[in-house]
């Protein structure tokens, strides 16, 4: 190993230690995104790229659910990230020996099904059905396998824009080169890629839009709520 490779390995190892400490330190007494926000506010040394990397690795770990319970932490961390993001972050190479066989060349454009197949080949005890443990409440027509695999796919973020502020909001999105998709049913609903820093936008701070799942937006249009009433969706 060259000196440059050694430096890189040490740097990656330090980042893994940070990610590990964040996950292990989570007690579950507050929503995870609030826990992360608190950590980042206390550690100003983490720039926007650092926060993004840490967040991605942490959420990928939790997307593994209850699968591979007998495997060690690093194995589950590596597999979780690879299944969710593939080679998005070069840090995944730190775990190449855990994930891949010796001398194996793995394409970087694998689909989620191909990544699952590769992990199952290396770890025969990996079962996607163990990701989601709430099979009894599933509605008719939804299979455990389908919903388990869907847990490995980060969902798009949905927002609800005030009808009078659609133009202002879209203008800021375009100025910041934020890609979005309109909805064919809900005129005030947009979906965006995961992990977009919406809270930093002027439109958000001014209350032009709110972050709200599409299903909740549909429910909001159906529920006969009256003034001064409060409903749980």
C-alpha cells in the first residue's frame, strides 16, 4: 500500500468512526432527523458535504431494518449503504473486502435488484423479508417482498405550496437549479429528490410552502375540517 493509499484509508476510517458514533449514540427518544440536526449544530466543523455524507450513511443503515441480525456493525453498515446508494460515496470502497469477493469487478450502474443479488451471493443469510417486520397490517395486494425492497429506495420529498406563491417558489427552485416534478392531480404539490436542503430556501422561511407527503395532502382535501379544528391525518 502506497503512502497516499494509507492516508486515504486513515481518512476514511476516521469518517467511519464518526458515522458509527452518531448511530450508536442515538437513543430513539427524539425523531432521528432532530437528533442529527442537534449533532450538526454542536459540531460546526461539519460542512454541508460532511453533513450529507453522514446523513446518507446513517439513514442507509436504518433502512436495513432487522436484516442480518447476527452480523457485526460494520458489515451491516456497509451492506446498507451499498444496497441503498451503490457507489455514490467513494467511502464505500473502505468496505470492499466485506462486500465483494477478491478481484471482483463490480459495475457502478447496478440496479437495486442487482445489488441485492450480489449481496445475497456473498451473504447467504441476507433476506430482504427481514427488513420490514410489520407484515400483518399490510393491505391486500401489497407483498412483503415488494414493500421490503421499497425500504431500500429513498423516497422523494413532497411539498405543498400556497396557491398564491407557486410562481415565487418555482422561481427560487430554478434559480438554485433544484429539480422538481409537478403532480397531475394536486396543483399545489411538487416532489423533489431526497435530501434537498429546503429549509435553507427563502420561500420556506417565508412560509410559501410546507413539507408534506402527497397522501397527507390528498387527505387534507377530503377531510371536512372546519375553522379552529385540529385533525390527525
